[in-house]
């Protein structure tokens, strides 16, 4: 049922994008496709396609759907979000201690996949691994999607199984270096070798499988509100929070409206059956 619901959600969003004239153009699809190919060698790219069991045309079709839905979200949600200077100042004043770094810290985001489904997990795709084997295959699939250029935060919102960070695009905030070492010395060593923007290899922990992204690395000391890095961090945090809440509401509203016309579910169910 979770897979069917995800398919229905995707179809509803695609229908809305088409109705509003927001379908991605051929040029957009080709540009994204070429961007993905440029991230790896031809051999690696073909291997990634094989692992995902996709042809080039199927990948382009998927890209068109994703880009179209992204255009829909940008127009209907993201472009309408306003973060005021007062919002930023209020967040800073309420979280001032969080910008006083007693020691060097690393701003991390994560993707978590667990072998045991958690009822508290509410990622956008409502996607949860049920077994160890499913968890391993899922994290490998997500790693492949990141390597082909997909946005880490969006993948985390859609698929991560961490109930705390998934709604915020996997954002874990700033973590002191000493905390990393207490958690796992090897983990700290690995994170410290990554540069901002880089993603770790798959990490097996007691909770499950993780992929970590280093967003930034910060030296010790108090960060002032006028610091551009503080401004950017706060604006991104507030934007992600509002964006996530509005997307969840948008999905819910779309589902409720779609219930009036049951052929949505029937159509997707028939497609799912035909694909077996």
C-alpha cells in the first residue's frame, strides 16, 4: 500500500504540473541528463543505470517527471515563502547559544535507512525498509541517486528514515568534533576528511545504514548575527522548515481533492499491475 500511495502522490503532482503548464521542456531534461553524465565516466554511468535497471529513455522520462514536479513546488510553494529580517533576528536571539562554538564544529546532514520500520517515520514518500536486505539495497539505491546529481536534502525528505532530521532535509545542525569522536573514532576521522559539499561512503551503524553530507566546518567562537554565514544558515533553516510544512500540507490537500475522482487510484493500480 505504501508503494501504491507513493505512485498515486507522484501521479497527482504530475497531473497538477501538466494542468498548470509546468511540464519540463526537452532542453531542461537534456541539460539535467548531461549534468548527471558529467559526474562520472561513461562506464560508471552505464553501471549506475544497470543497477537501477533503467534505460536512458526511462531515466529521461523519470527526470522529466521529477523536474516537472520540482517546477510545480517552486511555483506553488517555495516562491511564495518569505523570510523577513525579523524572522532571522528572532531565530538568532532564541538560539544565540547555538552560534557560540566552544570548539570546532561540523554542520552535517544525513540519510538514514533502518532494517526495522518505525511508525514515527514520515518521509514524503512514506518509504521504509522492512528488513536488513531491503535496508542495504535501499541505501545503495539512494547513494546511486546522489552520485547521479540528485539533491541531498530532497532525497532525505523523500526517503530518510530518521524521524528527527528527515523533515528538515536530513539536517543535523552543528556537531562538535568531540561528539563525533565519542560516537565513533573512525566516524570522526572519516567526516574530517570530507570537504564541505562532499558525501560520505555508506556507513553501517547500530541504527542502520547512513550517508553523511558535510555542509560546512566552523572554527570555535561566537558567531554574530551580522555574520553572512549565520544569516545564510538561519535563512536556509527557516526556508527548509516552512518548505517542508507547506509541502506536507500541499500533498494532503491534493490527496483530499483527488479522492473525489477515484480514477486516480484505479489508474495507478492498473499501471502497477501491468508492470508486474
